[in-house]
């Protein structure tokens, strides 16, 4: 597979942008919001549909059982939580969180992870569908059909035309008799798979998109005018784990291509995936890297749906741990969130390289139990969600742009 880009062209463009020092306009004040989540809740996820309606999902654990819930923001208030599904054999993980999505016409999909064997990392992706805007939910079905007792997770799902598109990490090639306890080994490769789903969550098409990728970093999907793109952390034979992109063009998926050669060599998975967002063919991708033990949070822009990229822009302040999110504010500007140590921060970045001042969203914890902060945009506001591992619940905030 061709996983290289024209580095020389990036250097030339970078040089032309090197003198840009103007800052983008500073945004407003972060305002705390009430939360619909009860105690013992974590793993939040935010999604804004095409009508600008914000949905929040989260997992609640009680005793040996787990349940997936969601709420919708209506008239600046969260609706009463709806239970999507419950179970006693779920795989609940700080990084491999459930997602929820809506086509804005009443059709919704959500997923959770269910254990398929007694080994630690053997679990299946369960899809749940609703046809009445989340009032009722159907019986869970399994997204993949390989039947292997292996790891399947790190799912992204979003609407695309009159259907949905999903991406996930698939461990069917890693499955082996006996010990399933390790993420990575020499018994097979983790793969990236993608699928189109109908409104009930049934697969209509499926592909293997990359035959060797990093084993436990999140995937991300954005819809450009040219078609869907999927970004993920790749894995070369030399253990270089940089970000790659695949694009759906003219009915086919392109070969994986590195978006920028960080050349981060690491023997294990950093559990730190990318996030992407698009308006038309203007695309922004945020990610974390740590080459030579130097932590970096970067954002990169494309004006042609991910065919080519401008030089990356570093935004962190020297103590980043990653856990990024990104939303496009307009065609030239994005808001990026990340964790700087135990602090959740956000910054406005322009495609020309200019940046605003970092904003403190909240103080959290750098422990795994604090999870991955989430961000979404609706109208002129940004919404943030994160797990408070002290209060054992979900915290929320908004920011007017």
C-alpha cells in the first residue's frame, strides 16, 4: 500500500505560511450545564444531527450490570434520559466508548460492546436502532459477522446520504486458540473495516480498508463533498504509527495514505486516536503524536476533501496527553480540544496557521477513568462533555462562539 505523501510539497507550503502571526478572535466564556446523567456514569459521546439537535450518550454501571442511555438538548434543557440497552456481559472501557448518531429524520443508531469470551479482549460490536427519534430501541444485532472470539471495537458511525457509514477495528485475524489477553502479538494483525448500513443498522456493503493498523486507537469519519473519509492510526512493519486516511471516491475506497509523516515509532498502541470534521471539501483532522518522547497535539487542513493537506499546526503547550476532538466552525476555521495534563483545553485554529488563545474548558484528571472529553457544535455554540471520575458522573459545558 502507498502510505506516503509528498513531503517536499508540504515543506514548500509550510515555508510560505511561516510568517503568519495573527491570532484568530478569542471566543466567549465557558458555562457549566446541568447533566442528565446519573451517578456511576462515564464514557460520554456527543453528536449533532443535520437539524442542529445535540444528542448525548453515556454508560451507567450498577453492580454487575451496565446500561447505555441518551438525552437530547431541547430548549437549552436536556430531555429525560432514555435507556437504549442494558446487559450484564458488556465490555466497558474508558477509551472504547459507545457512540450515537441520527439522520435527523427519526432514524438513530447506537452501539455498545459485549463480551464474546472469558478472555479480556474478546468482545463484539452490538448495534441498536431506533426509527422514532430514540423513543424506542430495537433488539441489538452484531455489526461484524466473522464469528471470531477476538477484539472488535473503536467504532465510528455517521449518516451518509440515505444510510449510515461505520468504521471499526477488527481483530478477526488476531484470533488464536488459547490466550486472547494481549492487544498485540505476532499471531495476526488488527485491521480496519468499513461498512454501509441501512436505517435499521443492517449492513449493505462491507470492506477491509487496511490490513495492518494500530490495535486500540479510535477511528473517525467525516463526510466531504467528494464522499466519506476515514482517519485512523496506522502501523507500519517498522512500528511507525502515524495517521492515515482512506477516501470513498467513485464507489471505491482509496489506498491508505499518511496525512503527515510524524514518524512516531512505538512498540505498543498509545490508545490515542484522531478526530476529523468537514464542511464541504474543507476538512480538519486533529491528532496526538509523541516522536522522541515529545508530546504534540496537531491539526491539519485540506481544501480538497483529503486529497492534499496543508502543513500541520501544533497547538499544545508542552504537557499534552492527547485525547483530541475537533469541529469545523466555518470553512477556514476549526475548534480543537485536547487534554494538557489534567486540564481540558480548546483553541480556535485557522487553516492559514493563525491561532487564538487556548481556553480552559475544565479541570479533570489525566487518569484513564477520566476518559476522552467530547465536543460538538450546534448553531453558535460549542458543547463539551467529560467524565468526572471523582463525582462518578458526566459533566457538561457550553461556549458561545
